[in-house]
C-alpha cells in the first residue's frame, strides 16, 4: 500500500497511540469475525451448511428466478442479509471469471451461463444432435408432449427431479419451444415444435400413440383426459 507507510518518522511512536491503534485493530478483527460467523454456522443457527452454501444449493436447482424474500424464508434469515450475500456472491463469481453468473432478473435470482461461454455451450448442446437422446431427455420430452402446454416446474414434478437443464437442451435442439405464460402463476409454458412432429413422422399431436397400455390402471383415466385435451 503506497499510503500505508512513511519513509521516516519525525517523532518517536506514542505508546498511547499504539495502544489505541491496537484496540482499534482488535475491534476491527472482532467485527470481521462476527460478520463471518453467521455463514460458518448452519441455517437458523443449526449445524449444517453456511448461508452462502445454502443459497448456492437453492439456486442451483431453481428453474426460475427466486425472489429474495422466498429464499430468506427457506434459510430463515433476514431478507436484507440474504440480499447482501447474494450480491457478494454475484460479485465474487464475476471477479473470479467463473463460467456462470448469478443475476437478479425478473424480481429474483438465478444462475446463468456467462455470455462469453455461449459458443462453447452451444457447441456442447448441438454437437452430436443426431445422437439418440438420453433417457432423461426422452422422459422429459414425453411429459411435454402429453401435458403441453406445461411449465418446467410441472415437468419436474411429474418426473420427480429437476428438469431445467434437460428442458434447455430440448429447446436448443428445436424439439420444444415456449408457449406463453400460465395465467395463474406467470410461469413460462412449453410445447413441442413442428420439428418434433417431423422427427416422429406425425401429422399432428392427435397422432401421438396412446399411453394407456403402458400405465398402471389407476392412471389411465387421468392420462386419457390429458391426451384428449392435447389432441383437441
């Protein structure tokens, strides 16, 4: 630090001043320790992950931007504290040049790949586009096909796992597209594309094969109702 030292001293150091400086330094160290202590402890003071780790874990599985007050309720911390830590994390990721950003968009926070990495991500998704879809992608595509228009949250609920990444893959491959927003929740809805029908050799959604023969008896009625809705 250029301004932190002087090449010479005009007077000998004052013991009282040194004591005061020592007290100030000790107070500063204590303040830093107090600020760091909440993150070392688990959420709500219980043993477990710290606040930063908890926020990262929540946002990693979020398929839509999550509001600060919602996160605060989950981790049982003040909204102001959560907001401050989110901004610290976002700044840290940017400073470290990570491959992802933490952004506040549409009233909430969510992880996004960095703009500079768009080319790499696109090549990763598009390379081998003719290769067979993974089992997870096929299951997700089936849910969209028979439940459309459907939100990502609904698809995840049906499959029992987060489908955000798989949905993005299906969109990039041209098999799924956005279909407006849910009038009640505002969630983005998705539907299959014309390319999906082309790849399956179907004239329309009404030509989708029946699922009833492959479902347990107690699910047939629900599936039939949903299929009639899609085919109409």
